[in-house]
C-alpha cells in the first residue's frame, strides 16, 4: 500500500458503503463537481494498492476555506479497516504536512452524527467536537462539527 496524490479516477475504483455512500448520494448531481474540485484549492491524497488488483482504500484531504482555515474530508472503503493503524499514522502525518504547507491554524470537518465510528475516528486523528449541527444535511441529518488546531 502506498500513498499517492489524488486523481479523479480514484473515485471510480473506490468501494463505499454505509454513511460515506449516503454523503455522496446527498450531493446528487453535483457530486461530479465535488470530485473534480478536490484537486483545486487544497491537498488530497489516496491510499493505493495493486494487490491482488488495483484498489483505492481511501481518499483524504483538506480544502482551503479561507486564509488559515481548512475543511478536512475523508472517504474510506471497507478494505481500509484491514490497514487501519497504518492509515491513521499516514492521515496524521499528511494532515500536519498540509496544515504546514497551507499555513492552516484551524482544520475542521463535519461528520454525520449517526456515524458514531467516524466521530470516534476523527477523535483518534486529534479532532475534538466543537458543535452539533442540527438538520445540517440535505435530508435534515444532524452532523457533528469537529476541529483540530495547529500552532
């Protein structure tokens, strides 16, 4: 498994299920704009393996919202769980690199509240809960806003 710079075609071979698939469905027709925009205005990376066949295990990155502030995002395949410890180390490393590169003092993300594992996972990455976003999603789902500060 290696970390590679994100390319749009990575989403074509990324298997998603559960809440992550729901997030994509929420975007509807605008999802293609999101996919093409992930390379613009931020930094995005993917975990790639070619054994036994080419597969993207996950895509993660930070988009610059404005000077000093970024918004993190992550899409992980079920295969990710087999490489969880390695990927957590990679994510921490690359989030710090991105924060340094873009001079972010704050990186935040929104996580579906019903996706308790994702809230817990963001905590492993050093994010803390900042607020509950009631009826924030397009189908009135509640989200948790999580934040990580950098010096």
